[in-house]
């Protein structure tokens, strides 16, 4: 494992001699625009291993992406290598269709302490709820970013991440079945505590999410990548491209349904992914990724 090889993977050519907020933000931005949030392994007969070297080989050498336990585990190694103070945390993701958070933690994120301030770094949420910059861990304060306004709310030691929603312009609305309720002003994303975690604590979660019949990761295949001005995502056969703040605080959303024979080319051209095994798209869950 070589930090310079990782930097080449994410096209990062900046300084990394000083572990400060500017460097952290720059590396983070390069990561989320280079490494997709994806679960394609599950849908082409591969096992997702909770092993740092395996994750490094997959993301850095094979130019793949991964889910939270891959992206953020790799990021924790990168940041620790550069001298940052990093702690693993666990979160319970919110499912709007059920109006409930997951009963058990199902998400890995990072806390980084810099100059006495704590920041949440999460490069493994993907879709339209992916933060673009580290977020300072303060309660009740809006933190505007290009994807929208994020904020934390803290209650009795439990922290909640939420994002203020923008309106969406969807020219071909008939093709879109995304969850986009007009009266939903704010979307809850997940809750977490500041209890430090060890990677071993995620082994059960890692196994469950890729094998349980009702797991969102089993019932949907997805691949999303942040772009210079938005996001692109392939969920099942549906390719969504979103341009943030297209006009008047409105995001432009373009949707296209792909044929099976377009999959391989689309993964290569839109996400720079080439799979070793046959990919079988799936989208049988009504749970929305947007």
C-alpha cells in the first residue's frame, strides 16, 4: 500500500506535508469525484471483504468504488498515514419510506480532530446526500455546500445529520420514480454517537448487508459518482444525472432507462469502471436512493 499510488488514483497533485483542513478538504473532494459509491460486487458474484489491503487493491489498483465500509476505511488509512487524528464512528441510516432509522448501525463514518475542532468526514454515502466537504461537528448550524445545506442536530449525545432539500427540475418526469415529495423541506440522513469504534465491530454489518434478502444493497444495484457540478448515478437500469443549483435554487435532474447491452459501456464512460465478472442489474426495492 502506497500513498502516492492512492494520490494517482484520485488525481491528487496537491501538498500533503501539513495535515490541515485545507489539505483534508482537497483530498476528500478528489476522492469523492474519483471513487464511486457502488455495490456492484454483490451483483456480479464477488464478496465484499472488510480487509484494508483487499479494499486498497480493489479501489486503487482495480479502479473500482465501494460502499461506506470500503470508502471510509480506506480514507481512514489515508488520513492516518498523513498524520491526522482519525476515529471510526457508526451510524444508523434513515429510510424515508419507513420514516425510521435502521435499528442496528449500518454505516461507517469518520471523525477527524483538527486544532481542537472535530469534523465529520464521510466519503461513503453517495447519491445526492453525499457531503462534499468535511463538516464541523456543531449542532444547529447550517453548513452550506454545493450539493445543498447540511446541518447536525444533537440531542442527549445523539447526533443527527440532515440536508435541506432543493426543488428539482425533471424534464422527463414520466421516466422518474424517485422519492421527491414537494412538502419535504428537509431530509434526515442518519444518526450517530461519538462512541469510538473498531473496524472489527463492522464485520457482522458488512456480512449482513450483502446477504440479507431485504437489504437495500441486495435489492438494488447502484453506482454513483460526484462530478464537478453534480452527481451521476446508475440504479438498476436507471441512469440519473443531476446538476446542482441549475437555476434559482433548483437542481436539474435528467433520467434515462438503459438497455442491458448499454451497461458495460455506461459503467466505463460515466464511472470509469470495468468489471471482471458478469454484472446483473437489480432494482426490486421501493426504497429510494434520492
